[in-house]
C-alpha cells in the first residue's frame, strides 16, 4: 500500500465528510471513494439494530456506503460497535473479487477507515438526535414550537407569510375526557383528532405542532382555515374499535389571518397575536373562536391600562359607590339598596362593564370588593350617627373570593372596624359552577349566617345548579335574575308566567325573602304584586344613585308614587 496515497486519501475523505452536515448515502459514497480505492475495498455496508432484542429477532436496517460492483463475499472484515444509546452497529467490509488478500498494513488502514466511518456516523446520529430533540415533541412524535418559529421565519424572509393563517387551539375539558375514558385512551383520541387536521396539510410549508399539554398550533394556507375550524368545532373520535366506542371532542381556538405584511410582522409577533386570541377564546363564555385584529389589540391595550391604573385609582378613591334602591311594592318605600361600583377616572365615568371583567381575570377584583364593603360600612355608620332611617345594603362579592380560606374573617373585620351592626349588611354571591366552589360557598354562607350577616344569591335562575343551591345553602334572600321576569314582548310569556309564579311560591314556602331585579314596567310591578313578591329593583323605580342623592331619599323617607 502506498503510504502517501493512503494519507492523501484519508485527508481528503475527512475534509469531504466534515463538509457534509446531514449527508445522503450517495454523498458519503462520493466522499469515501478515493479512500476505498486505495484500500482495495469492494463493498462497505452497515447493519444497524436498535438494541439486543432487535438483533435477536433479526430486525435491522442496512445501509450501503460504497460498492465497486466487484465485491468478494468470501473475504470480509466484520466489526461490531455498541453505541451509547444501546444501538448495535455491524460494519461489513468486503474485498475485491480476484485481488490478493489484504496485507497487514492494509488491514490496519481498514481499521482506521472503520473508526473514521464510526466517528462520522456517530456525529451524524448525534446531529439528528439533537435536531429531533430541538424540533420535535417526543411524546407525540410531531413538530414543536421551535419548528413553527423556524418555518415562520423562512416564510417571512421569502415574503410568502401573507398566504398563511395560524391557528392555536386547545381541547375543551380534556381532563374530564381523561377521567371518563382513561389517560391512555385520551392520548389516543388526541392523536386521532390532530391527525384529521394533519391530513389537510399538503403544502410543504404547512405544519402542525404541539406546544405542550393539549395545546397545538397549525400553520395552514388561508383557504383551508374553514376546514380546520370545522374539525375544531366538534368531531366524534373512536377510541375503542371493537366496541365502536366514541367520544365527541371540541376545541377553543385563536386565529390570526396574516394579511398586512406591509408592516413588520416578525414570527414572534405572529406567535404573540395568535396566543392572545387563543387565551381569550379559552376564557370566553360566549365563543370558542377568537380572531386577532386591530380591534382586539385596542381592547387588550385598554385592558392593560385598566390593570396598570387600578392600584393608584384604589389608593386615590376614584371608585365611587352608587346605591340602587330596593323598593317595597306595598308602600312604595325604600326597603334596602344594592351597592354598585362606578369609576371616575380623569374626569370621565368608566362603566362597570369595561373594568369589572378585566379585574375579574385576577385577584384585583377581590381588592375592589373589600374597598366597596369598607366604603358602604363608612356610609352606613355616617347615616346611623346622623339619625337617618338606615336600610340594609347588599354588597357583591366575586366568586374569586371563594378560594380565600379566611374570607369570613376578612368580611367581619371590615364591618366591625367601622362599628356597623351586622344586620345592615347583606353579602351577594352568584351561583357556582363547580363542586369545589359549591363546598366553599356553603362554608362561607353558613359562617355569615352565624354572624348575623344576611346573604343573597344573585342572578338566581341562570346557573346549572339553582335548586340544589337553595336546598343545601341557608340563604336569606333569593334575587331573581331579570331573565325570569315575564314581559309583554316575550312570545313564551305564558310559560314564563307559570315558572315565575312557582319560583316565588317555592321561595316563600322555604321562608326566603324574594326580590326581582330588572323591573322596568308597570305591568311587571303588578305581576310581582299579584304573586306576592314584595321587593323590586329596577329602572321603573330608580337607577343607581350617587351617595348624596340616595342619602336625600333616605333622609326624607322617600315614597315612590308611580
């Protein structure tokens, strides 16, 4: 063997292999051709087994990296290498038919060749492993968020991103699905569901990826958006083939149709926008799909402004208490009031519908509720000290409070700090939606009752557990939601009349005080009187009043002559 040719061929092969980041067998063949010729190799093949079990069952993958077409099957060097990941690799090196046997020097060169090939293959496998770990979700063997960002960058750079739409979706109530059919079947259902979307993707730039848990992201041509949404709106998936057992799966989704590419929209901007829409869709009680647009961006900025300004507004007492009278049908006098919050910010009144939902997304609503309770207690104490005819005032508390184990103590501390007799305070809470909230609600209402503080269930009749709510929890007051109150314009008024009548009768039979809110017409007042519901709240009598106007009504023992 010519040592100079050998070293030159070795150096050339190493240089060529080094320049191949993810080579095909043909590229390796070309890089190795000179080296194989110098060593007089007829054929080079690699047999790969995933592990010992695969080798036992003969399950292997074979790659041929060099073939002169003159290989001698009888003269062969075999070498086994055990990789760190349990993979077993056999290198089979064949001589050339009719050539003299390899010299010792050539055999040493072949060993160097095998070591070189093994090192290169190890590097290639490592690169592939790193690539897989970087761009694939290992649990579902599908793309992950990094692959989406990579693909979006390519489309953005090429100017083609405007042809695509991004959809981020989340399965609805999937924890309940896992409980119902088991986690293994749940995973199967999830994979089958996303495969339906994957089947729609036929463009090389379209992709579907998992971004954790039951959250997924898809990049599709915009003309396929409706097909994707049709699947997400609800699809029946079979999870037990023999018994044809199936389950109906739906998802919430944020959608960003990428149109305005005149502005600089980076892949990170795309992700931020579709994620924002997805989170709003997940939290929305009204819709499962939210589209990102400029109006949504304005809304989010407005919500952020509210959150940022809230604490300072609280400290500067920008939140005002308005009182809406509760009127006794018999006598038309003020029998109580509900405390309602208004926000006077920079000389403008911000409606509660704009800031309450924002504050309810976090714990800020709890701070506001305690602020309102304290303000009401201060007003009641002032009225008592002035010798006015004081009525019981109801204060709303968000369901966010139910996770506070010390809520009862917090409420009583505020009332007692202001030296207000407990009978002048009523705590309003809305119906709950979960068993955990129900148990917390029952504990809190029971504690308030023992402390002599009245409680009322707000918006009764619009939840899913109304009857159980009043059967299990010792309320003082039932506040009927305005949707239960019949109106002339209601096409089903006869049915609503009957339902309304029996709800009031049931309430009275249980010894509860009953009040109807949203009363706006004389006919509705008469209906309340006919059914012996003696308390009403609504614009027919009075709108929510600033504290000064309400105090005037209290001081003069105001009578509504309507």
